[in-house]
C-alpha cells in the first residue's frame, strides 16, 4: 500500500497566519465592474457581435464538402417530420392545423441566426402546445361566448383563437428576451431533472386525454383549469357509444405500425443509414386512402380540411390579452426554454461545442416574437424531431433552415394534398410519440429506493400537474422542490466523528469498527451551511452529541454556588480536608428574576477553594456531571454563516466554555473566518485561538493539553466491543504515542 509522509508543525489558524504571509488581493468595486461593462473597444465589439449572432462563428468553420450533404439529408428528413408534427400539435393548441406550419417556419429562420445549438429542431413542442391550448380554450371556449376582449369584434371563433395564441406567444417571447438580456439564464437551474420529468409525464397524460376525442371521432369541448382532465374524461365516456369506428380502426392501425417501426429504428439505428420516416409514410398512405374512399363523406371522418395557400399578413398582439394571460405566459416561457436548453446541452456535450444559456433565451424570445407576429404559436423544440435532425447527420442549423424550406414548399404549393388527412391519424401520431415521456414513470421506483425527497418532488409535481393543470402544477412542483432543498439544508445529517485507528482520518463513529475516541473528547460535524433556519437544529444536535445541555448545567452550577455561599455564611458548612456538611433538605426553586445571573460564568472569587463539579457535593446538592473536556466542531462542509447563525453559534460556544468545555473549530473556510473578524465575533471568552487548520491538528493539541492517564487506551467499535492497545494517532510524518 502506498504511503505518504509530511513533516510540518502543528497549526492553529493563528499560527498558520503568522508563519505564512497571505497575498493581498485587490477586490474590484461595483463602480469598476460597471465601468468595465460599459467600456467598448474593437475586441469587445467583435466578441459582442459573435455572441449575438452565433451563426457567424460556425459558418466561418463550415466544411462544405464534408457537411453540406449531411445537412441536406437531415434538413429534408426533419422538414417532413416538422410538417406532420406542426399539423398534429396545432390540434393540441386548439387551432386550425395549418397554423402549425407557420410555427415550423418563422421561429426556425430566426433561431438560425441567433441560436447557439447546431442540432436542435425548433418548432412546436407538445407540452407548450397544450399549455397554449389551455389558454385558448379558457378565453375562447368551445361552448359559450368568449370573454370580453377588445378586438374580437367581427372575428370568427378560429380567428379569435389565433389572436389569443399569437398574443400569449408574443408575451412569452418578450419574457424570454427580457430574461436573456438581463442575463438570468441560470433560472433554468431551479428546474431539476426530477421536476421536469414529473411535469412532462403529467403533460403527456394531458396530451393523451386531449387526443382521445380525435382517435374516437367524438365531439368534446376543450376544457382548461383545475380538474379539467377529469371533466374531459367524463365527457368522453358519456358518449363513448358514439365512437366513429373508422377513426378508431385507423388510429389503432397507425399506432401499431408506427410503434413497431420506431422500435426497429431504435434497435437497428447503428445499421440504418437514416431512420425510417414511418410517420410521414403512414400519413401519405392515410391521405391517399382517405381521398380514395371519401372518408369525410361516407364514414363521417373529421379531416384536416382546407389549407390556405401562402402566409397570412402579420398582426399586432392584443394588449388586453396580455393582461389576461400573463400568469400562464411565464411558466410557458420557463418550460419552453428549459426543455430546449436541456436538449441542446445533450447535443453540445456529444459534439463538443459550447452553448450559451442567455443567448438561447434571446434566440427563443426573438423567435417567438417574430413567429407570433405572423400568427404562429409557442415554439421550443421537440425531442423526437431534434433526434431526427441529429441522427440523420445534421451538422449545423443549415439543416434547420432546409427543414423550414420544406415546410414553406408545403405551405405555398402542395398543402392541398393534406386536406383529406383524418385528424385521427394526427392524434395517433401524437400519442405514439408520447412513449418516451410516458415511460418516465419507471423512474419512480428507482427514486424511491435512492432518494425519497426527489421521489416526492416527482410524484407531487406529476399529480398536481395532472389535477390542477400544467401551469399550477409547475408552480406546486417548484414549491415542493424548494421545500426539499430547505428541508435538506435545515435538517442535515449531523454526525459524531472518531479517529480511524493509526491514521489522521476521521469518520462517522457509527460506520467503522476500528476507531479511537480519546476520553473526554467529542468531534461534531455538520454537513451544511448554518443559517437562520437551521441554527436551532444545529444547537439541538450539538447538545445530543455532547450528552448534556450546557445552559442547564451552568444554571445548576450557579445555583449550587449560591447555596454553598449561603451555607458558608451561616456557618453550616465547614471546609475540611474531606468535604463534609450538614444534611439539608431545603432546596431553592429557580428564581426566574435571576435567570440572567444564572447564565453568567461561574464566579469562585469569594470561595476558599474551587469546586470540583464532578465530585460529590455537600448538602445533597446535585449538579449534572460533565465528562467532556474538549469539543471539536468540524466546519469543513460549512459554506456560509448568516448573522442569525453567528449570534446562535456564539451563544452556544459561550455556554460550553462557561461549563469548562474547551471548544475548537477546524477546517473553517477562509471567507467565514474573515466574516467572523469583520462581525466582531471574538471577545474575552470566544477567541480566535480556538480555530485550527485541520481536525488532526486540533486533536493532537488536545492530547498534548490533556494527556491520557494510562498507557492503555480504549479502541471501541460500533458494536460496543472494547479492546486495549497503545493509541497511535499518526501525525503524517510520525506516530504520536499517547502515554502517561
């Protein structure tokens, strides 16, 4: 076994600071940072341009011969999928299908110039589409009049819905753009993988339920708000006997075939040059069969219907709708960015390039603002579509640009070919693509075994999102997640450490067999920051570790001194070589008015001798024994202390010092030490000399100050077994034998 030997003195923090001079670092002031931020030169201007327009960076290194063909193949494949998903996800947004084609075009063009990811496919995302649909059906319900909005006059129901979807998308884009400009891309860090997994699983269930009406061929009004999923299922099952058999059979056939071929794609992806575009193939076949057998007339199948040629003129957002949808727009902005950034991060790691979270916010914000002006709805990225773009060989966003051109061709020229497409086919395609999100439920047993607080976050987020709606569910999930963080920080797993025999290593005494614990020494570790919320917990655990309440002991001792003084004054107690005294049954009750006096350090100045508190006291005076003479606090995992914690820590240290327990704090962060000095933490009782560089330094200092009374020391185990042996605490370069 390899060993190392280091010869050095025993260091306290003061001794180390005296011997080793620190470098004085000049900290920049706020004024300096502001001045530097607004200073502009040629280099900064160039970097700013490259940052704001990332496509310039990768276009300069574009390898035309090696990458162009791959981007063309990827762009065509992604474009075909984008057309189909655009039509399908429009149904989730409760909009006419062709508006999904707008979402697959305008945001892609803007992202090409502003986005930092080279592989994600921008466009409709089912979860966002569903959230847009919830807003649309709330303001323009299927049954009953729309809410009173200025600008709705003279518009059809579909036009009103488009205005709502475009306005909420515009507002979402403004929020994303503002967050990007304010450099708050870090906000996505508060959405953990567990929370996103539970949220997207709930969204998948919402999507599944919302598509049942198309698969079954039923007329079910769109509902939103808490328990809307329950009411939707109720309306579906009430009229289940009206199911259109043609729609149902077509949907089942499409789902089975698409599912099987997708499994083949996954299993043989290493051997297939490109994945089989089964959704596109089945859509073409379904269009042909529907047109040939006239499904719309003969079987009463609901089809896509007329798709207008070309693009519509741009429109301004409705300010009144902004006020009605601001609460829903913010979670949409967060979810859209979080999903896109997560996917982009996966591909950036895989292909070794850097993405910028703040620039991604700017890119998606601008994409949604421009797209909303041209009547598209919320854009992010779909996992399946991005997987197609990357797996078919896409190297850059030129593939995305080509996919947008494919969508444009469909919009301008051949969109009429999709008019006979049954909506049940689109619903079936959406449901099949939910497999990945629905299968996330398999994470629950794993989380329950490995991390139960995370499991609670997953389950609560999922259930809340299912029952309360996606916007409220996300808020509930985020609240639960923050509560678990607070819970972990407020109630950390504190431990009592012991020396691993023959080493300078200290571990939890409950976890190891061969450990050494010097008599009268306790080592306490708290593995978290100490702040206002957990300082009381810290003090409670500290009392458990030492085995007594120092404040209670101090009060008992001061009460005992008060009694001894009275007895001496009355002459009822005489000091002899052997302590003796009268038998007294009089006991004073604690005088609450003198409680502050009892909390002060014990005063022996007018007594002829100092009292040994661990010996038998006269007059049946009972004071709790204190068998600990030294306490070491391991602060190696304490990252910060707030003012409340400083006050609580100082009070705890004083209580221990006043009952003659020496306290040492080890491995304290330099920042915390500076804060303690600046806050005037130290005084006549709490001194800076109690801080030591390492735990082993403090232990060796204690053993020098309190030598072990016999050559035989005890080595204990977690089972309570004890054996004798010479204590050998190794001080790296030598063995320190503790003996009398």
